[in-house]
C-alpha cells in the first residue's frame, strides 16, 4: 500500500505598516450607542424594560431626525432595522404594538424569522456557518441598506454552552463579523446576574467576560429600588465605550400609552424618559441604588467612629471590633465603612501570629 504524503505549507505572518493603512471615520447611527460595523451589548435584569429600550432605538432609527422615542436629541438620518426576537417576544402581539405606540415607521423595520433547510422545520438559532446565508437572504428579500441589527436574546447566536467563554466568544465574534459583512450596527441583548445590585457595571453581566471585552459599547439597565410616583423606575447607563468617553445615562419608566393603526386606537406602553445622568456608570448606579436612610445613618455612624478611633494612631483590629460592638456597630457595617474610608490594614510585624493593625490613609 502506497502512503500518500500531503504538502502542508507553514502559515505566513502578514504585517502591514501603519502609515499605509487607510484611516476611515466611524459612522455614528445613534450617538454613543450604535456605531456602524460595531457590536453593542445591552444587559439588564428581567422586567427592567429592555424590550422597550430596543423599541425606542428601533423607532428612532426608523423615523430619524430628533424623534422623542430616544432621549438624545442629536439628529440622525432614517434607516432600516432588522430584529431577531427569537421566541421570547412575538412580533405580532408584543414588539409591533410597542413600535406602533412609540411612533415607529414600520416600513423600515423587518423581523428575522429563522433559517430553513429543504424539508426541515424553521430554526431561529444561527451560527458562524450561517452568516453568508443570512446576508444573501436579506439582500434578496429586503434589499440592502440596513442600519441596525437587534439580536434579542443573544443566545440565538450561541452554539453550545452559553456559560462557556469559548462558545460566547465565537458567537460574539460572529456577530461582529455580521456587523462588518452587512455594514450595520449590531445590538445584542442579554441578562445580568441575580445579585447585580452594588456590583461594578460590567461585572453585572451574566456569563463570561467576553460580553464586556468584545462589545465595543456596553449599556446596562438597573431597577430604581426607591422609585415612587414622582421618580423613574429604571436607569440606563453607558458602562463601556471604545469610541468615546463612557458614562452618562437616563432614568426612565414604562407608562401606558395609545397607539394607532388602521383599526383605530390600540392600548400599549411606551418609555417615558426622565432624569439625565452624567459621570461614570458606577457613580450613577450607586446614586440610584443607594441604601435607605436608616442604613445610610448606620454606615455614617461607623465612618465617624473609625475616624475618631484611628485619628493620628494605629489600632489592632480586635480592639476596634470590640469598641465598635460597644457602640452598637456590627462587624459587617464596620468593614463597609473601612472600604469607603480606605482604611489601611497591615499585619503586626515582629510577631509570629501578628494581629491586623488598622490606620487611616495619609
């Protein structure tokens, strides 16, 4: 038997000099959130109005100008939106009523209904091997010139374990490739962890770190735990932006509204945008999610206690803990106050089992 030998050439590294690479300006579709050929992540807890945020974005892009569905009044030109809503939100009874109530131009909005092989059922999931089929079908059925692709939920694009770093990385890189291939801005929607309150804005996103690293822009929603009839219910903040300074956001609520179609008035709901925030995402989230008045008083008491006890001296932690207990301050509150004040903790030197010594920073 003759053994066949195949020639396998080594891969060649390709290097390009910087001054020979043409510089192209990025095309902003919607300021700070949607950039053509880039991937944006929108993450938030359930029942925080993410679907209404998507509808507001789609509405603004479909109409253009300074339509009030989106709070930033920087005008944009009208464009087409493609929505992959999977099985979570049915277009006929959920998404389209939202769009109508917001005032969208439905002629500029399309829904991806899935992929089908001959003789097989339709599937709404898609992977890297489906990119060319999606682009080809869309160009034939809907024409070119799309501006935005919304994928909600992003799990539609994940092949394999959604908790796997490699699977999510492949899926997000696939969406980034679709953004370039279709020349659109892609908005991928996902969830946050259950105990999100108090976390760093990017650390709230459920799943691997790929969401925070691959997304060129990341926006996060959160509940306002102190909402009342005079305040907003949720907040939307810019946690990451690779193309501009991150930060800022808006408070918002979901309110009842009336939309109109050929059958007359239709009951629905729409976003009511509220307070405008500036500054870092963490600062905004802390401001919105700040603890109750009673907890704030307890924490302030612990801070004042530490300042008084450590002013001009260092004190062993066991002594501080005992004195705090005598003042009615718990160990948990004491540790939180320590972090806020930046109290320095160092092990006692020259002793085998040295105690932790606390001192105020310079």
